C-alpha cells in the first residue's frame, strides 16, 4: 500500500529546521512531498500568516534562500523529499468580499506565462524535473488545467464541479467521481485520466476516524492514499501534529510504504 504525505507552502521563507521539526516523527527512509512556491507572497488572504506577521509585502524568490535550496537538493538525491510545483506566488485577491485563490483570479494569459516560468525556475535551481502541480488552496479551474496540459503536468488536489473542460472524458470521470462520493461519502480515491493529464485526490488531515476509513477505501482498491498538510501548521498546532502522527503510525503498522507523490502517477 502506497501512502504519500504532501506538505504545502515551502518557499523563500522556509528554513530547513522548520521542515525537520515538522516531520521529526518519520522513519529514516520516509519521503515527504513538498509543494514549493517559486515567488511567494508573505500573506495568504488577510488572516493566514504562514511565515509570520512582520514581513513586508512583495514577491520573494526562493532562489535567494540558498540554504534551503542546498537542503532540498541533498534530500531529493537521498529520496527523502519529492518536489511539486505549488502555484507561482500563492497570491489571493479579494473580490466581492470573497478571497479568490491564485489559480482562480488570474487570467489565462497570466497563467500561461507564470506557471511554466515557475516550473522552469524551480527545475533549474534544483536540477530536477517536476511533474506534479498543486494549486494554492486546492482551488483550480479549466484555465489553469489547460496550462498544465500544455506543459505535461499532473494534478494533486481536491476536484470540484464545473472546473474542467467538458468532453467525453470529463463526463465519464464526473459520473464515476460523484457516483462514488454519493455512495461512499468521501472523495473518489483512484487516479482519473483526462487524456492530457491525470489527477489524484488528496485528503485533508482533520478527522482520525474519517481518514482511517478513507485509507481503507484506497487500500481495498489498491490505489495510493495521499494526505496533505502544512509544515508551519504542524509546528504551531499541537492537535494537527498529534493527528498526523496518529495517521502515520497507523498506516506504518498496517504495512504501508511512504512514497513520493510523483511516483503515484506512474
């Protein structure tokens, strides 16, 4: 049984010790899949400060954090981290009193420029190919999906409604996904193939009983079980850290293998 741990928001502000502290419970050979923001902003919406409150506004290039880059390259070569692309800047925009995530409010032309730019930037800095995209706030639509297809990237995240190009594959996947959700009361667990890209759901770490139920659904169907969190949350929220440790201990005891998320699409 394959299990992937996806951790979002690694960026210019991340210190290696932050990641080490968050995942100090892992076994030596386990892998964490890090969703990396190339040019991050310091504030998510007006109420989420993942990197602290005393940081000036602007865009911060991960290239300037050489300590982090060396750490990531070393851990990647050791098989202890996987690298995913997490948007471009993780910037939100307020529209009609509602905060819209980056992949929702940006125009098609902006996404066509920025997503490939962010991918190439990280790949050059880290010396690797990045094949999986994670949308900030797990919020995406057909504009961004179209770009992912152009640059041959797969998608990890929560899949919504009316957020993909409507074609025969979309209709088929829609029926399968929502039929499963109605019957089982959880997200569809297996990989969905949309022709030019694949998608795999990631489960929110918020309830132990529900997560164990979802894990066994994935296990019964012999498909990967992907959970996601944020290192900064694990370092500031004792309940979140306790819960992920409980889930981890359970799946390890059950014989699961912690794998890079990128491998789940192969």
